[in-house]
């Protein structure tokens, strides 16, 4: 896809990572549709409320969250954003853990712009 068409979705994806890292409820609520769902690597479905609460109450500090790879596919008013994200967290006690996650995000374009409807993620093995 052309970078001009993909650019807003890549920007929103970066905003989501920043909101997760800073635990910004308002930013997350702004971008997640009311019927948003997250499906984890076990196939378990998490509601918008559960997803946000899990981020806000996580027992670790996210030190870094970034994309190793990101791709956008646009199909009318639906966008599929997928790739690999990498994060470093500090656990209680000071231990740092780095992980990589494969993700697929489905965005819908409405009158208020692009908003996230569905997200899937799966941890990747250590490099």
C-alpha cells in the first residue's frame, strides 16, 4: 500500500503503543470502539473494559514499546494493520524482561476517523 494511505494508520498504531505504555485511559477509550475485543494467544476474548483495565492495573512498568515491523492493508473502510511489536518491562524487584508479540489489528473508518475494532496478539519465542 502507498505510504500516504498507510500513514494515518501507522500513526494511530504508534499512538496506541504510547497510550499502553503511559497507561492513558482517555487515549485508549478514544481509539477503541465500544465493541472492541482483544483475542489473546489462547483464543480468549477480552472486552474493551477488560483490555483497558488489564493495561491500567498491570504489575510492571513498561519501559519501551515499539514496532519491529508493521504493514497496512486497506480495504475500503476497513484497515488491517499487522506486524511485530517489541517491549521491555521492569518487574517488581527490578528484573527487566523483553518480549516480542505478533499482532493483527482491524480498524474501521467512521465519521470520527479510524478506530480499532479487533486486536489479536501472540507472544513470539525469544530471539
